[in-house]
């Protein structure tokens, strides 16, 4: 039976509204949304987050557990109006920002506007979000008044000279002088100039900055604060710190012109030694933690981290995939950047090779191949018969290639893509293929182990979120064809980009998301692949090309 009811709603701004409606068993969140007061229902009204919390200041509401009377804090998606009530909606529970796809990342959940740091409009009103990757670092400058991204700047992590992956950096940190030098490399030689550049681009002085938020893997965050990461190099890979924490700019030697030394910088919470704050951020920003169906996050960066959500339970593993899909260690490999070959199509009968470069440069001027082009090569070279199941060139097919496309060096065959002779020729060798297959096998086997642990199949996944810069140019069908995403259908895949950066931005603009990330990190069960009995067999199977 329905009847007329009314509730008083008080907003953070002090504004009061009376809402009259016909009670029809809708949730309080739905009633408010119908009256232009949408709440931050980021878990889809499933009672899993704190986005929709309101304060019941007078009267009562009905919940599944019975009638709740004031004063009380209730989840508006779990409550129904029961008559007269006075409700206060805190700023953190109002949607200010809808899910968005940024230039390089997607945020799949709505979020409120309640910044992490106090700000003064027109004065100190700016903050920065950083993703400290092992290979690259990106800084966003954010207006705290509007929540908008003002500018961005990215560069290689200057620590690269100490090694191209976390293991080599951990090794380097055994020497105390290297630990100091690596902190300097990331803070003073990478973040500081990027922050300055982002400020110049936005036309804002560093004086206006009130704080920052940083995501990164556990090793990167240790090196950022000058903490010894060497325990991460040996079992049980115990981090010195893993919870989110705040440091001061001067405390990490971030000294830049008019940037206040006491500027607070929030480090996002991580999960374990090899599942860092970048992954916590990804699990949250992708919305996977709240998906009603099983979902998977695959972050292919310098390493491959995988998180599975099934029945609300989160499991994760880190694979030692290495940076091959970022182009590292390959003869002509490069990161996805202007001038890199990003797409490649190859047929054999007749032989045809088509390529596309980022920025549409002619192939002759390309500066390398990025991960997505290597995936295209593996898929089309295999389907055309040029590559066999083991990743070696099929001898019969090889002989049919035009002479100018064949290179043999010390018995090692390579497909030559450009006319240029000598070392400058763009080429893909069998050694490159072997390295790519190792990275593919580590990720493919990791996905299978997580699925097997949860007792589900790839087909049961509602969504597969592909995070990291690598995914942005990826031909998903080719990734599936080579077994990188074995058993997954293209329509399950969502490319979400740099979710680590998205998480740092969310923490800045909506401080409740930081609490939820902290809560999420404790719910993730980490599976050690090296201890999983079947990992090796699955890895060997995945070394083959389907
Ligand atoms: S929307 Fe109500 S708990 Fe998440």
C-alpha cells in the first residue's frame, strides 16, 4: 500500500529542502535521486561501500534490520522512508563527478567532492596526483575547487639507470649510497621537474599547492620515502610499510621554488610486497570491487599484477612477467610514445605488411615497436603460418618471405620491417618472440591459477579490466588469439588505462575513497604463484602460441 510521506533534507551548505513523495518501497537513495539529490551510490546500491551514508537527525527510517530512529548514520540504499524524518546529507555522499574516461585512464565509479586537503579558492587551491611507475611517472595537477584536472606531465623514472625492473632496483638499494641516489632520482630528478612543468602548463604557481597523493608499487613507494626496500627482494617479501601514510614534501626532499616544505603528501595504501598501492587504486577506480558478477583486473606494466573478484571475494597475484610488453629488452622495443609502431598486420600469401605509428609517422621514421605491435605480430604471424607453436619461424614460410624482409644474424632469424640496412633496421627476432612468450605465459598462467582457486572459468567473468598504458593501443582480439587473455571474449574486456593515477586523483578529490581503499586492501587474499603447485605446468603450456 502506498501513502504520501515527507522528509526534510539538510545539505552541507545549510540549505534545507522538503521532499514530498508517495511511499512505494523505493530506497531512500532512489527517492533522493528522483528529487535531484543523487547520492554517491558507487557500489550500485549493494550495501558494500560508504558512499551513500546519510545522517538521520530526527524521525525514523526502515532498514532490513528493523526501524532505525534518530540519531543514526544509515546507508541510504539500505533504508526506506517510514514517515517523517530529518536527514542530513554530508558533502562526501553527494555525487559531484560521474564516471569518466580521461585521456589516459577511466574512472568507473562516481565520486563526491570532499577534497583530502583544506583549500582556499583563488589561494592555496591546487593539488597534484602522481603515479610513480617503475618505468614512467605521470603528474596531474588538480583544481580542488572544481575537481578538474588542469594539466599533466609525464617522463621516464630517472631511477631507470639503476635497473629497468623492481628486482634490479632492490638489489641496487643494498648499497646505502644507491638508496639515497634513487630517492633523489625519483623525487628531485623526476617528480620535481614534472610538477614544475605541470604548474607552468596550468599557469599556476607552486605556492598554490596544498597537497599531493601518490600511487605506485610497493618498491617505488619505499624508494620514494628513502625506506630500505631490500626485504622485498627475499621471501617472505615483507614491506617496511604497506598502509597508506602521509609525509611532508621536505621529508622526502621534494624541494621546489615556492612549494611549502610542510606540504602534505598522501601515499596510497598497498596490499603486499608485490601488489602495491597502484593495484589498490586500480581495484577501486575500475569499480571491480563492487561488480555484481565476477571480474578480473589485469595490469600489464613492468610486471603483471592480476586481481580477481568473485562473489565479493578478492584474490590477487603478481607475475614475474617482466617489462617485455613495455618494449624493454627487445631488439627494437620501445614504450608507447610518438613515433612508435603501435599496430601491425601481416599476411603471407601474398606477403603484406601494414603498420601504424603513434602520431602517424611513416614507418621509415618509426623509432621502435611498442607492446601492442608485438602482440599484433605474434597473432598475425602465427595465424599466417610464419610462426610455429613454439614461436620459431616456420622454415618453409620463412623462405617465402621477400629477401629484404629476412635477416639472419648468428643463426638467429629476424623479420625486417624497414628498408634501412644494418643496426638501424626495425626488426623482430626469434629471441624477441621468446621473451614475449615468457611474459605472456606468466600472465596467462597467473590468470588461470586465480580462476581455478575461485572455481570459475574465464567465460564466467562479467568484466575484464585491462589496466596500464599497454592496454591503450592493444588489439584485444589479438591478445586473446595469442593466449594472453585465454578463454576471454573481446566483449568482456574494458580498457581502463592508468588506474593507479585514477586512484591518486580520486583520493585527492574525494577523501572517503582513501578510507575505502584502506578497507579494500585488507580484504585481498594474495596467492604466491611460486608456491602454487600447478603454476609451472600451466606456465609451460602458455609458452606455446595457440
Ligand atoms: S551505494 Fe549504498 S552502500 Fe554502496
